[in-house]
């Protein structure tokens, strides 16, 4: 980003909650990005003007559409949302990320001041704004009458206090951000009322490919780790990969690996099977790539655990190219390949002084499971690696040219 000060226009909804949480988040960003500034521009959405539609039947972009349009028309530079308000999927013309420092994700029961659950009437009226809250009320407040509730947080509390409802369920994050912690009657445990993963987070949206906000996102996005699990026994897995597993939030793992490696994951981590076997894929490659990108955008610590070595028939490039296209950081940890385990580990050596100075590694498999040629002509097109070759660079170059290798063929020297 430029060193000269820039003032970014940030769209957000006009409610007190939206503007206060936006200002708090933007103050954090301004501290990181001095001397740049963020100016809030409140924009009214359909969800703000339509106070009658039951939120359980509202469109996915009920609270975001107008902000999206303002972004696409360059009226604003970015937009700030409660992350749970974002539609899924996000429009392809936009990019996004969750911001760090989430609030308490739980919901809370809110009654009138001074009341407890024992003070409720026999058949209390409860305000409901989502299916999951309706299920909770059915299970835990079976005698309550459920009615839809709309309005911002202050308006919902006002409806409660004026007697329209006897009890409402509100996100603790919203109450905390509005300094209304005193209105929490009873937090609801997550095992009683699970919440969306996005609850408590704020999300930043911006135009797809905007390098300014890609750099801002990278400030708080941990690098995706693409790691080799090696092959066979888990003892062959590198310490670097095991350390990455011990610190991750999500592990997307392949089939061809020792499942004991998953025991390295911390208790909170999610293990997602994305393995492929011939003719049986738990997820297609484009789905795996999308998961990687989305979890990275959330600021989660991700390990993509691949069998063997990621760079040897591991479709590594498809995943790194997708991350690079979004300017999402990543690192790659090599692993022991079947190439090494099946040869060095068994005594069937691929190289041996005075007998074999090299070997060819290729697969007969092409896209869609087709069989590809493995003849001499194809082998001549494969990359060639020379070991211990620094002092032989000139004769190697001469031989390659004599064999018809184009002079502009890319080459690299790795020390």
C-alpha cells in the first residue's frame, strides 16, 4: 500500500450496533495501518427497511445486497458486516475475510430487568428469529408460544420491556458491543444451542482482486500449511508436519496416510476427510480448493495433509495457484514419497555407483482416469534434475542443446 495517507470509505448498515462494531474494528485496523484512515458510510439495506418479513424466510443477501452494489459501483471501498449475515456463496465479483478478535459466540436469554426464568408466566411469549432458536425454544421452553421478532437489538429489547414478548434470545456478541451486558439474564450453553461458526465475528468484503484489501487481509491470515504426511507408518512423518497439526484449527486430510497422525490434532480442531481413491472421491478437487480458500479467509489455521510428498503427483499446483490468485499466504512442508519408501526402504535402489546414475518417475494416469503414453518421446518432455552438477554445468548445457533442447528452456540452480 502507498505510504501517503489514504481514507477508505467503509459501508455498513445504519444501526447503532453496526456502526459501533465497525468503528471498533476499524480503530484496530488504523493502528496497524497508520497513517491510513477508514471513514464509515452508513447504507440502508432491505433488511433494515423491511420489518415484516420473517428472517427465517428472508433472501440470503437480505442485509448485504445494497452494500454489495455500492462496492461494485465504487461508491465505497469495502464493507463491514456481522459475518453471519453474509450469503453463502459470496458473489464471485467480491472477496472477503473474517476479522480477528471475535466476541462471545453464545446466545443469551433476555427477560425484563430483575426477572428470572421462575418469574415467567405459564405460557410465555418468546420472540424467535431463526430456526435454530425455534428448535431450542421447543426443547427447553416447551410451554412458550413462539412469535417472530424483528427490529434491531434496541427495538427488540423495547418490545420485550413493553410486554409484546416475555422473553427473547439475543446474541451475546451484540449485547457486549452495545454495552448491554446487564440485559443478559442467562447465557445459553453451546451444547444446548449451537451457533453458526460466523457468530461473534465481523467480516470485511471488498471487490475481487483489489490488491489493497488483499494486503490488509494478509496481515491477520495465517499461512495455509500444505504438508506431506509421508507414506506408511506415521513415524515417517516429519516433525514439522506434526507440529503444524498440533496447532491447526482445520485439517483437510487424504486417504493414503496413517490415520494415527490425526491424533496430533488439538481437541478443538476439525478433521475433514477429502481423500480420493480410484473411482471414489469424498470431495472433488475444486471443492477441496474452495474449502482451503474459505477457511483461510476466515483466518483459521489450516493444514492440508497430503499422502506422501505434496509435490509428487499430489495436485499441489492446483491448490497453491488458487491461494495465489487470492493473495492468500501458504507454505509447503515436503514429505517422504512412496518413491523413496518403496525403493530406499526395501533395498531396491534407484541409484547406485557404476550401475545407475538416475531414474525416471512418471504416471500412466491422465485426466479423468485415462491412460497416457509412457514412451520415449514422452519421457523426453519430462523435467530433468541433475544432482552434484555445479562443476558440470557447461558440458550438461552443451549436451542439452545438442539433444535439441530449446535454448530458452527454463532452468533453476538450487543450493
